[in-house]
């Protein structure tokens, strides 16, 4: 951990994320599909989050991803809503729509329905968009719908910590 960053292991992960964003003077925006606002909920549990959290967009339907996040129809038609390409466009869209330094997104299949042989329940893509960074990661969670949502949200926060610690 870089010098000057105090991080007690007993702190909730969303507090750690908030401290890192505040210390670096960065603003965050979220784009959520399968988590339905859970990431924003966790972030706003921290007093003072308005100093670094610009807001979030819950874009569950294809149409809302297009209208609110500027995801291209062609992207979803070619790759699907649960894909690396869509996750990246969602993260970029949130970043620009909410004038943030960092945009994160999550799209996945929380189940119990909606799966295909190629895209099983638990398949999730998480993306981060920032200056000089556009990356996405695939996860295959197990468990019920709530468990998949929680694992996804926690992973976004952990990914943010890793990214912010690398700055």
C-alpha cells in the first residue's frame, strides 16, 4: 500500500474505496445492470460520499443501456448485454454521462433464468474506464441471485481498490 494511505482491515470495503477516491481527488460513476444499484447503495452508505461519488445509472433493459449509457445497439446485437464489449461501453457511458474520472460497470446473469449454454447463470463482466485505462474482467459466480449480486458488487469495490492503489 502506498505511503500515506491508512487503511484498517476492519473497515468496510466501501469505506476503503471512499478514502482512496477522496485522497486522490477522483470522482466515481457507476453503471449497473445485474446488481440493480447495489454498488451505489454500498458507496452511499459512507458519510460524505457525495465528495467523490457522482452517481449511478441502473440500466437493466437493452433500451436503457442505449439511451442512458450510449451503448451501441450493434454491440449488444453482436456480443449480447452480458459481454466484455457491453461492459466497457457501459463504464465509458457512466463516466461521461456523470462527468466522473472513473466509470465502473457490471453486467451479468444473476439467475435463476436468462442463461444459455454459452452464458450460464453467474457469468458476470465488470469494467473500469478511466484516463488511459479501459479494462474488463469476467467472473463466473455460483450461488443464488442475491449471492451473485453481492459477489459482483464486492468485486467491483475490490477492483477499485486495486486500481486506486496502483495510481
